[in-house]
C-alpha cells in the first residue's frame, strides 16, 4: 500500500489513540495501516458504538470561527483552509473510511460539481485511499447521501451523473414526491419523516438497506446542527485554519453549528482525542458527549 501524503507528515501534539496494539486493530480492520499512520503520525481507531453506526464529521473553521465566506463561488471549505494540502489529504482519509458521506441540499447546490470521494479531493493518493477501502472491505466509493426536507435538489449535480457512484436522497414524504418529478431514476430515495427529516431513522435505513456502518457528515452548518441536536455525532474532526473570514450585517457568515441554540446548562461538549499540526493549521479530533 503506497501513500504519498501531503508533502510532509503531520506533527503530533496529543493523541489518546497512541500506545495501543496497532497490529490487532489493523487485523480487525479498525485501525490505520502503517503507511497512513506514518503520514498521520498516529492511529485513528474506529470506535465501537451502541447503534452499530459510527457517525463522524469534518469541517474546516477559520481563525475567527467561520466555516464559509458565503460568497458565490467561494462557499466551500477550500477558501477557509487556504486550500491547504494537509486539510485536503485528511479529508480524503476521512472519506476513505466512510460507507456514506452525507451533506445537505444547500451544500449540493453551492458545490454542484463536487464529488464526495477521496480521489476527488486528493487525487495524488487515489490509489492509496482505494487500497484502504479494499483493506476494510468497503465499496469502491462511499454512498453520496443528500438530506433535504423539501426534495428540492440540483438534479444536474455531478454526483447524479456518475455511473460509478451511488446517490441516495434522504427526505420527507412530500420531499420524495418532489424528487419523483426530477427524473432521477437511478437515485435511491429514503423517506425518513412526514414533515421533517428524522436523521436517526435515515441512518437506520442506510444501515438496513445498504449495510452502512460508518457515516461522514460534511454539513453544511444547519444539517450539522440537526445532527448535533439529535445526538448523532460520535466524533468530530475540525481543522482550525489561520485564515480570517469575518462577517457583518450585509455579509452574515455561518459558524460551525447553525439552526441550534443550546442552553448554558446543556452539558454538551467536545472531549479532546487528538491534536495535530501542519505549519499554521491545527487538526483537532474530539468525541461528543
């Protein structure tokens, strides 16, 4: 298994996964093979969960806490990270271990040319990521899953045009009727709720119908807020970028979570697992409680 990496290894500061029996975890398909550990400077052991589905998220956040410039043509995380190679390589790794990647309909609209695969975001290590998927017994590419309450999706998006990708829309009863009018015959539809999308039901159906056990949520912030509200995120990967974004009354720009206001006594928190660095970028992994 050949892994090129983003030019240099990550610098490890803190890692509670360190010191374990790596060979045992590798043989069980739970830890990273050695070439990936060499680049990542440590392991990422997939945890066991009570539901049988491990749901993790990935975002890049600016120095001032924003996740998007929210400007046409610059809505994605690339501008926030400064198109950082380590961030893109890590995104490729996170997608490589996902049975399904989930984003919302707005993300699909603003990034209609995007494909939520490892090779799309970091083509230089396409072969290594593909080998990792084979090593772990996964399909060649993750399911492309889009969440929408209304069923209003960009029917001409690239993810719907690829013969080698399977797309799924998780929506409501009325949303499913809307999808049926769009001529997306090859797209699977999961009805998860009558008026609002029941994300827990959607994940359960992904598991039942497609055998999904690892799910990567890539947002946007409102979909992510709904995942957090439903307590469906097990672990979060956040890249802290030195880029500054800012906001004003004419240019509101989202933070990590939108559409959810937690009370001061909610007790919700992120518990640190690891911190890595590449130049001025920090890469933080946390478990949610």
